[in-house]
């Protein structure tokens, strides 16, 4: 009986696949007719090695007709440096195209040509409903050979490429790509990716090529993302993204352990922009983001994508942890601001040694953050804490010299004295009498970023016989450095 049921299911699946494949086979020419050549002419010339200007060469890609009245979508990078765009239809007719809207971050541009006849156009699929292993086909104009069809499968869904492809910049966080093994090459950019039902499931945007061979790895913008961006470009000419005014950073496993985050979620809020919705809601730098709009923030959450797709104009819940208390707040979602929070200029040279005090329990030396040190290291006035001057006693850590310790275990520190007092409290606490780890929220003047890091904490290194942490004794070189520093300041 079980075998008979399996046989029936297999026959039904085979019939479905045959019907779908027949739909593609019977309509493949119609799909080809929905693809146009995009010729970006009059590109900026560049200077060659011998000092002569290189000739202007047209950039070629393809586009997809999405409306019978002449709306066409393609990749932004195909036309990014052009003064003139030409569209060539399936019948060889050429049209000048105008830009309706463009979004560099998602690599999508919407074009329009004026036609006197109705054009064939694609039907969009629901990309969220596609599955890994599902067959797909691509159409493009590889190397200028002309329209070419290639087939493959969906290899993976939901790829975030910002950490793998630096050229994507911020845009790599805003698209959750479909990965396929369809054969594509130069000239396929902006081309369609169709399902076996002849529906548009994505637009080919990125492929890997080793200079000689096709690698079988390429990525497409999902159709659902395309629809959202296209609708915004039609109305506004640009993409309006949600904005609440925070920047976040992942928390390492060691820092997570030191912060006693027993659940596998949470991101550190490293910046809160002034006059932003987040600031108005009471969110603070150093808070740990636990959930946003009722969605738990897991380690694998595509947070940048989530932050850019919140419901604009609505008040949403946000949950943060501050210290050991989780706070439930509400924030009004606005549109993304063009500017960000300016946190200072580039790092200047280190200069001479600075006065420092040893923190034996951590294996580091630190100094108060004076106005002179702010100028020397380009540390903004709104950054409070102590400067790290030596990490030679730390076995392994991402903490570096000139970093600023802002807080320890989510308690702010404003001076060396303040830091030592906080360490004394932790050293006397019942769960910190033995060696352990502490979480430090630090500002890095080199990268201009905040992050949580962990350091091994050994309070016994600084306890005297009375169990108290004694005042730090400076060595001879430290004392000389301090005298030199005082003379300079006078």
C-alpha cells in the first residue's frame, strides 16, 4: 500500500514537472522577446598607461521588459557611468531610454522607452516560495554573441554578500540574493532568471569568473525585492528605506559569555544618531538589541536588511538589554537620512608615549582621556572613557593601543579611577572572585567604530592581604613619561 502511494506521488510529480517544462519549452521565444539589449554609450574616458585617453567603449548588458508600455529594469552598474542609454528590442528596433529612477545600493535602475505598440513583458514569481534545487533558466547576451539561454538550479537562497564582496559596500547588506549554478558571463548582467513556470524569479547581478573559466556561482536579486524597489522608483524616483538612527555590531562569543547572554541572540548598538527616532525612544549606545518589531535578533539575522524594511510611519516595539535589565521601548520608523553621525576625522599618528597606569587584573595600561589626547588621536568630544596605552600583558584580544574603553560589563567608565573602582566591585562580587571574563565596550579611533570585546579578568593579581585592590604603583619609565607629559602641558 505504501509503495503504491509513493508510486502515485512520483507519477503526479513527474506529470507536474513535464507540464511546467512544456510551458517553458512552448513559450521560450516569448521569454527571449521580453529581454532587450542595453547599450550604455558615451562613458567617461580613462587615461591609459601611455598618457593617451582610451576610446569610449559602450557598456553592454541586458534588461527585462516588465510592462507593455515600455518599462524596463536592469542593473544600475550597467548604466552607472553613462550619458546615453540605447535599448535594442527583439525585432532590432532601437530606442533612446530615459531613467525613471535608480537605486545604487540594490543595483537596480528603472528605464522607460516610448513605443507605439504594446510590448511582450514578464510575469513575476513569488521568490519567497521558490525552493533550493528548483530548476531555473537565464537569458542574456554573453560576450555580445546574441540572446542565449542557459539552465541550472537554485543553489541557495538568502545569501548576504557584503562580507565576501567588498565592492558591494553597504548594498551587499540590503539584498538577500538567490544563488544559482546557471551558466552566465559578461553580458548577462541585468538579465532575467525564470522559473520552470516561465515566471521571473530574479535578475542576474553578480557572477564569479576566474578569467578563463565559468565557475558555476552567480547571484540574482529576488523578484520580490525587485518589485518593491521598482514600485518605489516609479513613484519617488529613488528608494525610500526605513530608518531609526542606529548602527549595530555583532558580539563575539567570548564577549557574549562575559555579558552573560545565555541566549544565542543580540547585537550591540554602537551608534545612536542625534535627533533620531532611536534617540527619542531612549535607546542608548552600548545597549544590546534583543528584538525589533517583535522579531528576535538572532546571530544569523540579516539585520541591515531588516532595519531597511521596517514599516515607515509606524510605531514599532524594540527590546534592548541594558546592564542586566531588558527594556521594552517603542520607536517611530522614519525614512533613511542621507547623512550619518560624524564621529571625527581619520586617526593621526600616535606621537610620543602617554602617561599610563597599570591594570594588572587585565594585563593592560590605561590613561585618562584628556583634551590633548583627544586632539592627538582624533577622538570626538562625545566619546567618554579611558585610553588604552599598552596591551602587552594581554595574551590574545582584539583590544588595541589607543582604543577607548567606554564601559565594563555595561557600566560606563569616565576615568582611570572610575575604572579601578568598578573593577574592585567586580573583584569583590561572589561570581568574580576567580578568574573570569569581562565585556568591554570600546571605541577604535582607527576604524571609527564601537564593539564589544572580552578580556580575561584576574582580580587576585591586584589584591593585597586585606583583599582590596591597592593603588597602582608606577614603574620608573611610567613616572618619567608622566613628568614629560606635565612639562609639555605647562
